[in-house]
C-alpha cells in the first residue's frame, strides 16, 4: 500500500511539473485585428447599385457584374481600373485613406458611382 501511495505521489509530482513548464499562450496572437468588411456594389441594368457607399478606411468594395453587357470600374482619376468585367465576374478594390472616390464605367461614362471613405 505504501509503495502504491509513493508511486501515485511521484506520478502527480511529475505531471504537475510538466504542466508548470507548458508555454503560456502568446497574447499578441489573440490581439490580431479582424479584416475590414467588404461592401458589395452590383452592376446591373447599366447602373452601380448602390450608387454611393460609405466605408471605413482600410475597407474594400467588391463590384459584382450582374449585367449581360460588359462594364468596367474605373476611377475618374485613373488610379485603378478593373478592366473588362463580364457577367459573373467581380473586382475588389481596397480604400486605405479617407476621402471621396469617384468612379465610372469606361464603356458607359454615364454610369457613375462614389465611394466615401471615413
């Protein structure tokens, strides 16, 4: 009986020592920020919908081409251009700095939209 108690005591001591030496979780791993959400703008019936969206700095806008006719998403200052988008294709652009960003369809310049970044 005494041998059994000593064996159990030794096992508990070794188990406790192993637990005491386990690495602590890295607090910086839990502090990683989640990515900014993506706002969706649909291209349908020769229009951007919604025409104006407001997002936070660092956020993205995904433009989804739902029209049967090809379109583009082209910044009026030419800072970005999606190129030709056919039905079912999409283009995503990130807006890092606050400001107002105007865009249009290069094929149909009357199709206009605005991104407001705060």
